[in-house]
């Protein structure tokens, strides 16, 4: 198999004079449609650098690296590469590294937000898989002035020589597992990512496996959050805010929770800019009378008091769903009731209200333990201030991302392709802030091909036009415009 010799070199537990040649032999097996993983054309985008012991000088740390072919045959090199370092009585360290000569000729790869996003997801997947820290990735690969934190290097002590010398240019690394299958999967993921960033796919024989491996780490880029996970979070924390880009199904999940886990015991309210304390907690409101004036002001319960009273009727849990929770000034809307939102307090908190309401609340409000609150929040809404820090401390936050699996299961081929193309644009080019704008899967849910064309033109395209006009995607505007031109051709 293409990986046998290369994997043998990676599994070596110490450096020997034969190690560079073992790596060279493994490198030769990478290419060729008959037995390799990558086509012969892939040889044009990488060169092997594996210094032999005779080339060593003072301070030499042995390595083997796949570097950009524009670099010289010896000496410092630049750009991104995969470098493998022998360990001290342990398997090799597999890394992404910027050559000590700087970013060139790979500024386009290293400066693209998506490259850092992918290496971080890859390392997160490896850590999750092994249940401990076996991988690490830098937030920004271009920050050559930042070394690997000491808390991290302490966990990779058997590779200290490589980290001491190259800790400022390493931006992703994984300590290979002693299990050959696990080590091969990790090595393959690193290699596939490097070649894909250079525009080289695997040969068709290995394409299904490459897709499967990519889907495993890609799931950590935009992790799936299930209804069951949110239900469990509500059971433990009571007060939760579910946030995410538009069209990811936040409101639908909240309503499904009420219908299923809460057995229809719950209520939904919509927040907006004019929502007040009087609406949510309670306050004076006009009430008709038989007197001369025809009405008078009297205390009227708000949504929170009504929910607390409904929850007290039985011991079964009750859910108050607040849609678009960040559209109101939450600190003002809650008022003194913010004191009640403390899920970790073992005692029963209460506040005295400014008015005496009808029984059973009257002028003292408590939130029963079986009352849960779920706020849903559109993370793309840039016109709104961030939720107050004091409020944030009292809520657990969870994120709902777009899910390709939902589109694949419910939509036609056109919609799947449209979603994949747009998602690739955002993953590769969007800043951390702009990733909150990626349209959710609900924009792509259509099984009929003709209706899908209409939906893309009448719902998705106007959203992207709004993003452009507001300057939300200015750093990759041309990519979005090109995508919209493609929609026009459908």
C-alpha cells in the first residue's frame, strides 16, 4: 500500500542514520494512479527535504519535510510544509510548519482564514478521538513571533528538541499513536489537507476514504448540536441561550423541545426592540372598569411570572422559550429579576416586586427549579449590542451550525451542490466574525429541482446581496459575487 514505508518511518521510536532514507522510500510511494494516493502531477507541488546525518551541524534537529518546490535544495526554506520529527523513545511528531524563511511562497494558503480553521478542526478531532491532548494548533499560523505555550510543550516532552528549536514556526502538531491504524489515519489527514490546499485531490481509488476522513475532522469545524444535548444542558443549567447563523433551525429546535421533552409544557415569546420589563416580568397596565373613566391601571403579570406560576402547578419541567432574545435590552427587561437566574445556587432565591399581583405570586417572585428558560439568538444580527456580561454569566451558551447532512437527506442534488459550494467559500475565506453569517441549511431544503432554482434566487440571493451591501463579507466579496453569478445561470 502507498503508506506502508512512510508509516514505518513515522512509527520509528528513535532517530537512526537509516531514518532519512526510509522516509525517502516512503515519499516515492505517494504518487502514481496505480498504487499511490496522489496523481503523478502532485510531485510538482512538493519536494522532500530529509537531511542525512552527514549534513548535520551544531544544533541540528533531524526531520523530514514536504516543502514547496521553489525552495533551494538546502538551507532555510519558506512556506508551509508537513515536517515529521523523530521522537525520544516514542513515535514521530507530525506537524504543519512555516519554514524559517517566512510565509513565501505560500502567503495565499497561510493567510487564508480557512487554513487555520481546518488545522484547528483536525487537531480538535484527534484530541477528541484519543480523549487527551495528542494534538495542538495555533490560532494564527502567520504569527511567527508566537511560540507554542509552555503548558502545551510540557505535554509533548519526548519531542522537546523539535519544539525548542521550531516552536515559533510550528502551527499544528500531532504525536503519532503507537497504534498503526490510528497513526495512519492521522498521517493521512495531514497529507490530504496539505495536497488539497495546493489543489491536488487524491486519485479516484482513495477518494471515498479521503472524504470519510475529512468528514470526521470537518465535523469539529462546525460541530453538530442535537436536541438531546440542549435538553440535557437545560436539565443541568436551567438557563440556556442557543445561538447560530440564520436558517440553522434554532426556533424549530426550541418548539420541538416543548412538544417532546417538555410534553407541551411550555410557552414561546418573541423579544423585540420595544419589549419592556412590564411585558416580561410584570407592571401596571390599563384595565376596563365600570367607573366614569372606563379603565384604571392595575398590576398585570408578564411572561416570566406566568411561566413561574405554570411551572408550579406540577413537578414536571416547564420551558419558557424566548425567541430573538438579544433583540431587547435584556438587562433592562429583566431588572431585579436577573438575581433569580442563578442555577448553581442551592437555595431558593426570591425578589420583592414593585407591585402586588394576583395570587399566587403577589409581591414576591421565585423561579421554581422545574422552570427552564431557553433563549434563541441569531448570531448574524450585527445591529444589536452583545448580551450584557452579567446576563451572559447566568446563561449557558450553545451554538447551532449549518449541517450538510440535513441537506443531503432532504434536498435535491442542486441544493446539495449549492450548499457545499457556499459553505466552502465561507470556510476558506470568512473571518471568525463573518463565519456567523454563513446561511443555514434551511435555505437549501428543497427536493424539487425547479423549485430549488426559484428558492436560491428568491431567498438565498437577497440575503447575500444584503451581506454585500452592508459590508459584512467585504474581505471575500468577489467570491460571493461569483457564487451569485452562478445562481443566475441556473
